[in-house]
C-alpha cells in the first residue's frame, strides 16, 4: 500500500496541472472501496484545480467551486497524467479530461481506492487522522507524550493513523532499525533518549524516501508514471533471514499487528 512518501511524491508530481479546468469526467467503474458518487462528473466539470494537498495518505484537490476532490490510492491505485486520446487501459476507473489536453487518470486493479468530492468537513476518512510526521506539530516532545502510558508495541504506535498520519509498514520498520529500537518493545518503556533518536529517524527515512520518489516494491508509480527508488536503500524491510547490514546477524521476521516485521536482534534493543 502506498505510504506517506509515495502519496507525497504523487502530489508533487501533479503540481503542474494546477490551474487546469476539468472539462469532462468519465466514470467507468464506481465500485471502489466507497462507491464513486453518481453526481461526480456533473459536479466537478467546469471547475479549476486550485491546489493539490496531502493529509496522511489522502490527496486533496481543491477546486474553484469550493469543493474538494479526495483521492486515496488504496492497495494498488495510481493517479497520474497522460496525453488525452490514448486507449483506455484496464482498471482505468475514473478519467478527468483537463483543459491543457491531458487526462488525469485513477487506475486501481484491486479497487480498494477512493474517489470522492464535497466539502472537506464531510469526509469521514479525515475525521480521526493524527499528526503528520513531517508537519510542524510533530516534535520529539510530542512523540514522547504519545508513548507515555501506552503499552502497545512501538511499531504499532508508529502505524496508528489516529496518532501519526501516514507511516506504514515499510517506513516503520526502517525507522526503528535506524534508531536501534526493537519493534516489539512497549511504547511506554522507551527512554527519552531513544524516543528522541526515533523521532529523528522517522523524519530522516520519510524525507529520504520522498527524495527518491517513494518505494516501488510492487506496482506503485507517481503522477508521471515513474517508479520510485527508495526500495534500493531498504536496510531491514523484507530481509528476513538475510545478514544484517551492520553486524551480519540474521534478520528476524515476526508478525506484529498482522504485518510482517523485521529487526536485528543484536542492533535493535
């Protein structure tokens, strides 16, 4: 599933379409995770795209009508621009024709994505989203506060979208490895120096991933159809049984919170 770096990369790769008018919308498949509203085409046609923002793993396209187009990529979705007139591809579910002669396409083989519109206050998906780990509100002191009194494993806390918005499995594994913190440790048991180190590693990993266009481990592509390259720098994720890059100890794989979790028993305490 695309995580914060992938969604932020898509956002940045779509900024060039700001100012375009949406001339037409064709919905080929409404049966996504939430049905595409039947009135979508009529409601957004004629509107200009004024801004493209991100909240957690959601893209928010601000329209001149005052409404917002909300897009979530789900497990396998892509949201990209191509020249108009190309043959529709399988799983192209929603196509927005733009005034500059391009098309903004939502493609999603598994159909776990979301394409909605309306006032931002009406999106239930955004109601309980936590702090953005790249935002000003996320500090070492705030992470320390979040860990206090919580017995859940620290990896589960990092991935709790009601606390921190956007960190998924790949980047939680990577940040914990860089910080030298074992994923199973209770959040409340971390010392302040460990929390401060983890805070820095979370920011570092996310920023590096964005610089490299995200991780294209399966079918992720950005808004220009380009893959990411952060997967070439993964230090611990999906390396179960392989030697640790620091000490050569075999990397341990466990299932934590229903997700594959990787750590080095020697480097992470």
